[in-house]
């Protein structure tokens, strides 16, 4: 847990020190913990004068190796790395998992401490983790939080039509929430570079478009997807899965790989041939599961499996090898049936978990997969 290294607020002294001397740090590190917009701005100011390159890695906390790989990338090319940890309510639908979203501040601090030591030992980095930004919703939404409903009124950034398809079709307020909070974070931190993961490919397309369309002076970097040994993309939400569903959760990755294989090795360019391979894996795996007894099986619903244009994310009927495409999908792992006594059902009793993943079909000169 972060603690105050020196405290001035409410210290009982007759002349309290100004609050600017209050320095909350992650213990045993030089990483500042900044909890307000004002404190972040005050931290940022001298770095502008000194022309230090500031890199920002936005996260919702519950840090895993995927987040850490983005922080490593940021440290390679930034003098000062800021990691934001903020569970932004605006990107959760009214019936989504905002209340149960994993909050793991002590382990997040431990992960950042360990990574910062690693960065200190590695001479090839330009910088290290300088600060974590952990703002409150009151600070991030100064006019009051506008609400999570689709028809909520407030100051929002909407990137359409790309924000309305695929993930946006299933989660109508999601990208509005993401773009809005990212613009706020960019305005507060004023980073030279921002780092996002390919894991959330539609998010990367939307952030790039927001940066272009709003003329934001920031360079967007995308890091590859970090995976478990069996191919499952790391996600803070994987903790909801529990043991039984975890074993089957690779179905989406396997489906997308089958589609990729059709394109890369089978020479297929048409939608049916490419996506047919993915749909077959998803259907065969479900059939295998349905043949099992209730207490052993896992069921899921395929939300979508898509082949889309890399810039607009509109569905493609055929891939132009010069442009490539994006294979992406979402699968909802349903709560297990007939849970057994003592069975590990996952965080919060193992609710339905929506998993997403993607593979980029690179343009012909650099054909390959994401890794
Ligand atoms: P989140 O905390 O889920 O909002 O994610 C914060 C950032 O980490 C986003 O840019 C994600 O795309 C990225 N990210 C999440 N999972 C992974 C992963 N498995 N590999 C690489 N980046 C990831």
C-alpha cells in the first residue's frame, strides 16, 4: 500500500507546511503517487521546461504482464513514465461489472516496485516509472459524473462510426467512455507518447483517430498482446474465469488462429473461407463441451467473429493483401453449470465473462501475426 513519506496535512502543527511538500510515494521506490489533477500538473510543469519526454500508460489497474510490457516500452523511449490507474465508470454499461472490477492496489504497487527495479538495472532505458496517477471520479468529471446510461447528458468524446461497430455494438457506451477519459488523461498529463495494447485493437483504432481528428500533439504507440503459455490473452478480467472455464477460454484464440492460417498459408482472401475456419473451431469446441456431463462442461456464446478493415473496422468481404485486415472476436463464457462443492468458480463467484482477442493480418510485405 502506498504511504506518505512525509506528511504535512492536518499534522497538528501551528503552521502546517504547504500541501505541495506532501510526497506520497510507492514505498521503497522513487515513484510518486499523484491523486489529483493539480498535483499531476504541478509534477508535469518542470518537465516541459526541461524538455523531458513524458510517456503515459493508461490502465484501469489490476496490473498484469500485459500492462507491464507497455510500461517497459514506455521506459525505453521516455525520460519520465506516468502510469494512470483509474477505473473509469463511463466506459462500463449500467449492467456491467463496475462494482466487481478487480481493484488490487497493494499488488499493483508491488508489481510497479519490482518493474522499476528491473528498469533501474537495465541501462538501455531512457527513463523509469516516475509517477502513478490515481485520480478520483470527482476530479476527472469536474461538472459531476454524467452517468453510465446510453442517453446520459454530459461532455463526451464520440468517435463514430468506428466506435459503433463490433465492441461498440455490444457495449454502446464503451468507446464514448474510453475516448472521453483518454482525452482527459492526455490533457492532464500532456504526454509526448501514449502506449496502448493491441489486445484491445478497436480501442487503438479509436485512439489513433481521436488523436488525428482533434489534432492532439501526441504520438500513439501500440504494444503487442501478452499471452499465457497456452495463448490466452492476459486480461484483468481473467480472474473471473475459475479453473473449469479457464481451460476452455483459449477457444477464441484458437478460432482466430485457424482463420489466420487460412489467410497466411491457405491463400484464402474471401470472408467465408477465412471466417469459416474460425467458426468451425468455435462450433466444434462447443459441441465437445455439450457432450460432457453438466458438472464438467463449459458453455459460451460467440458474440462476434469479424474480419474488418484495419482503419475503419468495417466488415470486409475480401482482404486486399496490400492493406491487410483485422481478425477479431468476442466470446461470452457463461457461468458454469452444476458447480461442485469447493470448486474454484473465479472472482465474484464466476459471473459471465466476455473475452476479446484479435490477430492482425499484416499487409503483404510484412505478413505475419501479432505475437
Ligand atoms: P486496461 O487496464 O484493461 O484498461 O488496459 C490498459 C492497457 O493495457 C490497454 O492499452 C490495453 O490494451 C493494454 N492491455 C491489456 N491487456 C493486454 C495484454 N494482454 N497485452 C498487451 N496489452 C494489454
